C-alpha cells in the first residue's frame, strides 16, 4: 500500500482496489494556484460561486423537483449533509430579484444550460427554525412567534418595491402584528400585488427535536397539536397555498412532526425515500473525484480508506449509489490543504451525536436493549417508516426509523418484507462505541484513567505486550460495571468496550470483524496513519465464558487454532510487525492471555 499510486485497502475486506479520491478545498484558506477553494462549513450558495469555491453540481434536481406534480415538497437528511446549502441554491434560482445574476450564478451549471420555466419567478420567503428557544413552553411560543415575525419583516423589506405602502406595513407588523398573524398579512399582500411566493423552511423540526430531547413532550404536543402555534403556522401555509403561495419546500432531520401536523398541513409530498432523490444531497464517488480534481488535494497525504470512514449512506433500498457524508470528507481534506500533510484528525468532533439526546431516546429498557443489539450486530432488520408521531417514537420500528433518519443507521439491502439496516461507516461506529462507554461509566460511576490507559496501549504498540492492556480493561472497566451493564455482558459487549478504549487512544485504528480469506478477525488493530512509529499491529481472538463455566484445554486450543488461521491468511502471512493474542474472559474479572 502506497499513497503515490492511490491504492488503498479496506480494513474489513482486505480487497485491494484502485480509488482515485478527489475532493474540494475550503473558502478562505490557502489555495494552490489554478485550483478552487474548499467550501467547508459554508452554506451560502452565492458566496461559494462568487468566491471561486468548488461546487458539486446538484442543480439537475431543481428541474426534477419542479417537474413533480405536487408543488409542496418535504425532504429530510441527517445533520451536516448539505441541506442548508441546497436550499440557499434554490432561493437564488427562484428569486425574482436575481434575474440579472442568473448567468453569473448558474451559467456554468446544469440548470444554467437547461433553465426551467419558473426560474427567477418568485418572492422567496425563507424560514429557519434553528435556534428557537425551548427553555419553557411559554418561552418557546414567544421565540417561535418572533422567528416568524422577523422572517416576514425581512421578506417585506426585500420585496418592498412590489407592495403598496410597504414601509407602513412593515412598521405596523413590527409594532402590532405577531407571529402567524404577520405571515398571513404578508401572504394576503402578495396576493393583492399578484406576487407568487416560494416558501422554504429549513430545520423545520429543530425545536421539536430539542423539546423531545429534554423530555417535555407535553410542550411539544401543545405546540404542534390542537390550536398550538406550530399547528397554526402550518394551517396558514396551507391556506396561503390557495392564493399566493405557489411552492413550498420543507427540510429537517426527522419526520416526527408529519403525523402530528396531518390535519393542519397534509398537502406536502414526502420525497425523502424516493429512489430518484437518493443522491440529491451528499457526494457520490464520481462527485468526490471531480471535487478533488477541481481543488488539487495532495494525494500523497491521503493514507486512510475514505470509503470505510465516510461512505455508506443509502436512502432507498433499490438505489445503487452509496453516498459520502460531505462534511466528514471536507473536514478531512481541509486539514490536508491547510497543513500540507497527513491530517491529525480523521473524524470531525462537530459531527459527533449529542449523547444526551441519544440517552433520552433510550430512556426505556426496550430501546436501550435494542440499541445495544444494533451495536453488537452492526445493524438490524426492520421497516423504515416514512412518518410517525411522537406517541410511538420509542416503539421498536419507529425508534429504529428515527436512528435511520438521524444518520446512525442506513439501508444495507432489502429483505423479504423489510430492509436490512447497518451502521453506515467507521465514523458512525465510533459514535456508538463512545455512547456505550459513556453509558457504562454513568451507570457504574467510574471514569477512565487516561494516563494508565496510555501506558497500557504503549505496551501494545511499542513493547508488543497485550497483557497490560487486558489487565487495565478488566480492572478499571469490567470490574466496575453496574448490574445493568452486566446483564449485557458477553463476547460482543466485551468487544465494544475494547474497541472504544483503543479508539480513544488515537494510536490504533481498531476494526471489528475484519474479513480475511480464512474468516473474520474479532479485533484487528491497525496503526494510526499519524503513528508510523508504532512497532506492532495486533489481531485478537476473543472468547467469553460465564463465571460458572471455566475454559477447558480444548477451548484454548480451538481459539489458538482459529487465531493461527487468521495469521496464515494471505493478507497477514509473513508480516513481521504483526502480533497476535488469544484472550479468554471468565466472568467479569478473570482472564487468560496467550500471545
């Protein structure tokens, strides 16, 4: 394996492949002459185009969306998947004030060469419900109303030349009209002026997710159901669609409000799981390649398996193109461009899931058990529900569906009546590992001794000794597990705890169930690309026995034979830097190590 010829190996399959990785550069950072900038973290379409940033051309989907029979559309994707940038692009394309900018912004893109009939024909009203204060029900209602009012005021100020007495109208709304009432006034004024509105709603469910996460479901129900302010907002949209609102596009990260809004807003078509929109957000491999060409990322500094770390997302069971998480990838390449060396961090901390929110979703025993089983098995067979209410959020297939929408699971393949879901990539696996360790520490009331852990992993990496690491894990983690955790104690649970401890060290890239031509290795420790000084890589064969059943000589010999088979595989054979160990765990506090 050598980065110069762009060959990479997949740690799970060990199949050598050619992978020409090609990624973007960021705006406002160092840029080599002749290349474009990387728009990492930038969600303003106009800024990206005008500042010569690399841009993945998704404009063909504008044409597809416009050709949909239903002009009210709903589409969701996980966090950091490019939703805000896509809707900024929609706003620029349809804004009637940007007629003169059309060629500059879209001339080099698909839609610029194939414009649709409705380009630059709308007054765009853009709502963004991130940042709504959910501290209390009353504060939430006020914060939501202010968000609506400020959006309406910005809309009227932007298009004031189209409205009679716009200044007086704005002053009246600012002083007297509040929340949904202000939006109804704007809709009616647009109708009187014969102006058609395109409503874009970003983060439609942000406040709902926050209310659910902090355990105030009643506040959510009062806001969304009956005569709550959120219900009133969407009822006003539905009424406005009969006069001046011509198109509506809504995005967020979960469909949890769709059922609850049915009677107030039942007009939008949910396009989230449609095969034709599988690739609307995120990067395909071809798009990744083109981005790297555009930005000149130094291939010599790419020495990790990008597919393993960042790819894997599939949003329809019959789609064939798996999608890379764009923020994950651009974070990695931002470091290459800035530092001109192998990146120091492979996983962006900003993408790590909110553990408090995950704990709230697993507040009951059934969900905790299901989540643990998903982590142990690397997935689950279930249905993906297109919408559901908060009332069923914590029930089996709805809980699993929510994990799918959050990006913690993705589609592997269809089954007879359901779909097989799996954890998308290595980056998301580490989120699960950390969650399990956080949960175990909270339940048992212990903290990891990082200094002692570092010494134990140094013994693995430099001295080639496995016993100090296993001793540390048994003494500091397994012995302190709570009764709740001990219910789950088995070989797979042990493996998760080991993997997380090793991942935290940044010395190794631990992999589970690595495939060889002789079977699946329980744990394979690859040296981190940042740690070339690590002397030894490792493979482990793990066995677990309950305290009442001690391992026999036959058990020991079988484990050693299995490990030797892995060692003799064509990928491991004759490697001088590879160490191997059988570890037999007995109960939670006894073990045997054979190196």
